[in-house]
């Protein structure tokens, strides 16, 4: 590893071999060495200055033992306070402050055109969009992870699942108005972020890239290229990192950039996760504190964090850091609440599981029933992994879980709203963008190590054969009512 230049401030060398997770299991790592440079720099952002110590990390990683999933991402911005790794993946970090001229921040500020790309899941705009949206979702190999020899069944299986699940999903979307509000809310967040950055003398263009529905990430990237953006900050709207959310979108970005020589040279900084940021933690604590005041006896309320679940195999086999990050996020929020004199009991559970595989436990619906049986009378639900209202907050939590809670003996129910465009939250995201700008580098400098064997060994003839036979299999499955019935009963 190359050391940081001595001209950029004081440098410290640190190393770590292992760490015990909050759940008590020790993760064995490869030896590490990271150069940490600190210094007070004045970073100009199109005329504005941010006077604060810079702590920036460009992270690359070795492959996971499962080469279908790579948690390592090039040019990823991670705060120095958080360098936690889980499972079989180890990241070697190079950290340092940067000369203004290194990235053209000061000397070329007038020529720069900065873009911010917000990444999100997406959602169907109308009931007609539900089935194709579900197809896009389940066709993602980061959502349904098939063994390599069965990868040719990915799209046929996605078609089968989307057709089978569409009727029930349409009922859910119909209950919240006939479509997902996610695009509208994300548009509002993008406008708020743009205004916040302009107020900080950092004018940017903000783009939205949805993973599974319009505006697709591919569409956003084409607009970024058309607009002549010279530096890009990628900001997934997921506080915690998971291979199925931020990871999937980042993998798609890497694929797009590799295939375009212009994009391959574009300096990019990816904010991998931001659940530990002070602004986010305090914003969440503010909302919880406000909702607690609506109860007649706030001190008796159980704070119930409900997070989106992921299959256990993602964490145990693929090294997904999601569970550890979620547990640490709850720890930070409760610590902040305690500084305000709020010492309520709390618990964490995971919602939205699908299929017969084991997902992260405990499950939200089961915990609600257990709390009712234990005599809990007041419950405040906190959707901790969501920053926008959508079907999992408006229908699953507000309707399904609320009714279940009341049926289970819980008398007082409340729910913390998603952060949305909360000013403190948006201002913190703006700070995150500014802090990430100096670490932007071209993806091609490290992306060559992130190509999975499936991509590097791509055979168009074999792919065509697999799609042909997979389509035939899907056709027969869809034509068999008994198989469809069995599929619904056992897998959905």
C-alpha cells in the first residue's frame, strides 16, 4: 500500500486483526494497515468553503468467498469512525486529506459541474405497473440469489413470482392510493438537497436513479452524461448498507461505467452508508421524542424499531454488514435519547420477509404478538431502515401491524413518520455530499477487481440457450394450476 504524501498533513498508521461483534461472535480478518491523514483544509465547492478536518476513505476490497456478490465498491466514502467489516470480506483502506489541486477542487472550481445521484428502490406509479415492477425486483440476482448452475432460471423465476404475487401486492397499493408515493417523495428530497447545497455555496445538479422502476438508474446516468457532469457523488437513500439495496445499485453503476469510456474517467465518490452520522441520529431521535409526547404516559411506551429484513444467508454466507449496522444504528439512537432523559425500553424486529428461507429474526409480526402477551399496552413503531413513506410503512406498518397490535392487546399505538424532507436530515445529507467530494476518483482505477466471474466469463451462446430452456420451463410452470397453487402455498 502506498503511504500518503507527507505534504498533506500528519499521518498515523493503524492496524486491526479481529473484532467482536455486538452479538458476541468474533470475526477473523486479514491483517490491516490504513494510512490516516488529518489536517485542516479549506475545500472550495464552486465558490464556497468548508473549513473542517477532512477524514476521507477510498475503500477497495478483496472478493467474498461467494463471487456472485462483492461487497467491495470502488471510490466509496466512509467516515473514519466507521470501518466495520463483517463475514468473509475484508477492506483495505487508504485514508488521507487531499490537496485542493489533486481533484481540481479549488483551481478548477469554475469549470466543475457537480452532480449528486440519489439511489432508491423505486415503486409502481399505478396498479398496472405492479407486476412489471415486481418482475424487475425479483430478476435482480442480488434479491434472489440462485446457485450459479441455476442462474439461467433467474428471469423465468422472476416472471413466475411476479405473476403470483401481483394480485396481493395490488391490494396493498390500492389501499394506499393506487401506487407508490416513493417517486414523488424522492423528487421532493432531491429538490430540498439541491437547495441545501446551494445555501452552502455548493451548487449541484441532483439526479434520481431508481433500481426497479422509473426513473431507472440507467436513465439517470445517461442524463448525467448528457449534462456534462465532471464530478459525481452517489448517495443511496438507505442509511444502512446491504447487498440487496445499496449493493445492488452500486453493482449496476459499476457495470454501466465499465461499458462507457467517458463514464469510466468520471470522478465518482460513493457514500456507502450514513446511519452513524450525527445529523441522521439526532433527526431520528427528534421524531421519536415528538411522537412519545402524543402518549398520555410517554415513559411507559415501548419503542419498537422495525427494519426491513434480509435472508440470514446474506449475512452469514455473503458477509452483508446490514444486521450489524442496524443494531449499531439503534444503539446510537437510544444513546442520543438517553442524553435527553428518555430511557424507554426498546426492541428491534425485522419485517417484509418473503419465501421459505430463514430471514433475520425476530420477525416484526411475531414480536408484536409476544409484546401483547407480556402486557405491553403502548407501542411506538419506528421504521428505522426507511427514509421515505412507501408501501412498507403506509400499508404494512400502519395497517397490518397496527391491526395485529390492537388484536394482541396493545391499546395505544403510534408510528414515527419517515424522515422525508426533515430539515435537519436534509442538511446532514448536504454535509455528507460536501465531505465526500474530495475523495472522488475514476471507477476504473479499482473496478477491475469487482467484476464477478459470471460477468467475465459471459458467453452469449450459452446465455441464449439458458434463456430458451428457462422460458420453456417457466411456460409449463405457468400453465400448470397445481404447480402455481403449490408455489403460492410453499414459497410466497
